């Protein structure tokens, strides 16, 4: 039997949205019960990065970064479906089923994550604030692309429309989530470097941290998507009545 109270328990309605700490805490709660399934999906999707780790220092860094964006985009598409199922109280699909869905939506999600990474990096290089704005602008594009079944361009526009008026909160949540992630990611690399001084082991440990943390990072994005839609569009009521998550405009 499904539990349709999951949404109300984790993210009760709030007129102005949840704080960064509340969203991150809810994301951790959301993935905890189904963590073995979600982290298995993350591990399979990021396997190419594990295979590249022994060649760290040999392969050009730009190629590793490109592979990382592609693998992480594929993983995000798979994880969004599983996390959304948990949030709405539906049975979570198997690892194989989530990976198959990821195959179907991988192209659009990777395109959005690639665009987000490029424009955010450019914005951060020239001035920090534009980079953060670009990240918030593209943040909700991935859950929109997967959960509303839209191609990359309309998903980006739809995600930007949802983000409008929420940029300050989205940026705060992105900064806090990013800091936690980077502390774990680079912390693992530093510790491994001190112990082994092996570039291959540093790359391997950093990828393992990425695999372990990615489900919670994606859960933050999914929760923000549902939080905004519930407050603006009454999505929680629509789902409770058996309706679809896709808006009429989509």
C-alpha cells in the first residue's frame, strides 16, 4: 500500500517556501529509506568515472570534466524518477527500471546540465552573482524535463518560470548544498592525497563521494520543484485527486 502522506510530512505547505536547512533535511529523510536503490543507480550511472580514475593525470582534465557532466546528467535523470516516486508515495521502481527511464530522458537532462554548467562557470569567472543567478535559472529544468516529459528547451523555459521570484531562496539552497558537497568531495581527495599521494586514488575517492552524495543532492532539486508547484499550482491537491503532475500548459 502506498503512503500518500509522504509529501505532507516532509514538506508541509508554506506560503513562502522552506528554508535551505529545512529542504536539505527533508531531502536526507526522503532518500534515507530507499538509499540502497538510489545509491545503486548512482553507482551504475557513474561507473565510467570509476573506470577512468586509474588514468587520472594521463587523461586531459577537460575530458574527465566532460565525462563527469554526462554521467552525472544521466544519473540525475534516473534519480529524479525514483525520488519523485518516493515523494508522492508511490512504490519506487527497481534499479533496472530507473536506469531504463534514464536512457529515455538522458539526452535532454544531459543537455540541460551541460548548459547549466557552462553558463554558471562563465558567470562565476567574470562575476560571482551572475553565475549563481544562472545556476538558479537552470536548476529546475531537469525535474521539469523528466517529470513533465518536456524536451530541453521548453523544460528550461518552464523551469525558469517556476524559479521566477524564487531566485534568492534557490541561490541560498544551492550555496549551502554546494558547500556541503564540496567539503565532502574535496575533503575525501585531501585525506586520500595525504595517505597515498596517488592521483588515481584521489580521483577514485572523490568519485565514490559523488556516488554516495548525489541522491541527496538530486532530492533537493526534486523537493524544490514540488514545493514551488504545490504553493503556486496546488499540485499536492491535484495529485491527491488522482491527477497528473504535468501542468495544463505543458
